[in-house]
């Protein structure tokens, strides 16, 4: 398995900006803003993902989120993004590479969310850098 780690601080402003960008209502719990359920997908922006070539177009396949607790403003999340599998297939227009990922975010050691995402590259693969956990 190939993975990278990053610590992410979730601010009220970031939650508010993201919610507004997807036209989602902002909810609160105990006076703290709750992040929309799809917000972990933008956590990828803070990672330098060595197995994906920057600037190369990817298609978004599937996405699934499993929560044990909400993400709230003020949390600092310890996140691990893992490439769980890479599968090549032949498509109508050439090679397809399916990158299956799992993003696990914890706060103070407690699991908050697991997000599974599939990204698809169309065409021949280029050299890829891989890091092991």
C-alpha cells in the first residue's frame, strides 16, 4: 500500500466557504460549524500525491464517505491518503487506469471519517513515484 500523511486544520471560514461553493446549508453543533459531508474531497488539495502526475487530467469515478462523527470547525485532523489499488483496463478509446484511494481522518486519535475515491486516467501511464506507508 502507498500512502502519505498530512495534518489539516479545519476552520469555520473554510467550512463556510466550502458550503457556499456547493450551495449547501451550514449547520452547527454545540456552537461549532459542521462541515458538509463531501468536504474531505478538497482535503486532497493539501497533499502532494506522488503517484498522480500533476496537471494530468483525471476523471472522477466514484466516491463514498463513512462518518463516525461530524467534522467541525476548530478540529485538527490527522489524515492519511492511501492508494489501495491501481488497475489497468482497455477502454473504447485506449488504456484506462483506475486509482482506488482511501482517505482516513482522525481527530485526537478518534476516527472521524473514511472516504473512498476512484480516479481514472485515460491513456498510457507515465512513470510514477510511489511511497510506501
